[in-house]
C-alpha cells in the first residue's frame, strides 16, 4: 500500500469515524501528568521517561485493537508499509498529525518520524533547572504507545526520541527500529 | 521614552519585570530613566505605589485595560494598567525623555531628577507616542502592547511546568515582551 493511499485512509477515517475532543483538554491533561511525574520522582527525568514509556506501552496494547477496528486495514506486507500506516493512519486518527517517515536504514528496519506539529507539547516550556533540557523527553509516552501497539501485532520494536523542539532542537524526531518479528505468539512480557 | 513593565500576581508578588526604551522615532530600545543607576528601585517604588489606584479603578468599568491611571510628577512618570480576569496586574511605567530644547530653563535647572511642569506642557504639543504619554495614540499603543503581552502571558501560564504565582523565568516570554515593546512602544 502506498504512502499516499495510507494518507487518504487516515484522512477519511479522521473525517468520518472519529469522535473529536478539545485539543487543549488533551494538551493540559498530558502536561499535568508529566509535570506531576516530575514532581513525584523528584525531577529524576530518566525515571519520568521510563514511566511515560510504560504508560504508553499499556495504552498501545489496547489502542491497537481500537485502531484496527476503526481503520479496518489488514496486515502490512513489510516494515515500510507499517511505518506509513503508523504515521499516516495511526497518528492521523488519534492525534490528527501525520509525521513524516524518513531516514530509512538500508536494511529497511529503522526509520525516523519527524513531527512538524505535536499537540502534546503545545504551550510547554521545559523547566529551566539545567537538566530537563538534556534529560526529559516530554512526549515519551508516544514511544511506549508504538512499542505496545506493534508488540500486539507481532512486531518487537524499539522507539526513542532523538530530538525535540522543546529542547531547542530544530525538529522533533523519533527513531523507530524493528527488533524482530515475534513468530510464535508469546504473551506480552510482564512489565 | 523609557519603560518599566512589571507583572504582579493576584497576591501582589512581582512575577516579571523588564525595563526597556522606545524603538520608535530612532530609539535604540535602551531604557534611560532619569534616576541615577543607583536608584533604579525608584521604578519599582513608583509603580507599586500605584496599586491603590489600580484597586480603586478596577471596578469602575468592565474593561481589562485601565489606560493611564497614575502619574508621579517628580519623575514625570506615567503608569498604565491592565488587569487579567484572574487578578494578575500588568503595570507599565513610562517616562518621556527630557527634551533638551523645551520648557523653561528654570524647569531644567530645578533638579536633574525632577521633571518640571514647564516641560510637561511643551511635551504635550507633539503628537508622537514618546513625547505625549496621555494622548489617544499613546493609550492605543499601550493597549496593543498590553494585549499582545496578555496573549503571551496566557500561553506561558498554560505551560504545565508553570505554577500560578511563580516568577516567570521563561526566556521565550521575555523575548515576546521585548518584541511587543519594540512593535508598539
């Protein structure tokens, strides 16, 4: 399935089948969660990243079902197709953004998602304690979501942010790498 | 014209302040108050002393912008106020420049710190924002400035890491205020 077809599918579902919610509600709720985590873990940002990832993982495991039900798409033929599906349909219908898929490695197992617009991070300015800018990945929940969702469809992946405009970088970029296809359907690891 | 802008939280804590000069009419954006450098606290003193008047004026109409509400003649300082619905107050002190060729010599000679009434009359004759702090043009410019700062303030206050009443340390906000000052004042 081509990237443009995925875009059309995403657009169509977004328009017809998705209940919309006020963007600020999402932004403020998510922001509060992150700020609260920072407080709870005493500004241990590594730990906050980990917790966000874990929360995302739990969301992703459930969200994949919703995604498949709403989109009605079938199995992807390869990882490139999966990437387009994530970017153009997944992100489109849940966050109404369509990150750019780019920077493929030659073995087609790693790609980057570039977010032009990140609704989770509106209004946000990272704390100026000198560490948050280097340690906190504010939108880290998204990595967990992808990891959880893809694991449920037999793909073990690793996802992490490599840059974030909140830190003063030019782009917000997430790196996604395929670790392996899970052949025999093991139950998801406890976490 | 020199400006001193401050934001007070609803509980009267100063949470932001900045001094800047006009950028209109060839101004270089650097504040030049008539106080000596050792007396910069005078700005804060004057601006905070207008709070009583802000409180009197705030219920007189439904507007958030109260125009210029107070003057401090000894320093020829004017104070404009803007209220946010949540009770934060934006106060702007503006001090017109000494015009070297205007006013009576007696006025200039009285004290280097004090503006004279003679000077004030002379300033009233020009229409530029810098020289005439009470003209409608100035009120409008200040209103535009306040509104723009208010927009930035709302965005800053929406940041999840900002707590109500906390000092605003965001460099982004400071840049935006500076830009608004450059644009309007």
